[in-house]
C-alpha cells in the first residue's frame, strides 16, 4: 500500500504535504488498484505495480489512457546501447 500511496502523492505533485489518511487505496480481485479521495470521487487514473517475492517494489500512478511498459535491467541496457 505504501508504494501506491507514495506514487499517488507524486502524481498529484504535492509530496508529503497531503495526509496519507486523506485518500484510500482499494485493490480489486484482478489485483488492480483504485484510489478514492472521498465517497463520491474516483480519479481517472491507472496504478501499475511491480512485485518481487510478494512485496511491492515500485508503483506508478498515471492517467488511464497512458500505456506503461516496465523494463528489466537487461532490456534497459540494451536500449541504451542502441542510442
């Protein structure tokens, strides 16, 4: 939960000035996360996470219409060598 909450604060651009208890993170059956700031508002965002040994490594919050692709170190190094 921490990585998702931290990613959401970064998405908003407010840093730690927004209290962590001012919004909720819900994870549905498909392991998809949703963020609610109050009972009536759900932001049009997407939450992507990478897990390692059942622990969250990184979470990214972005607009729902943006496609994200996570690269491992090998793919990143290969792409950098192509530049």
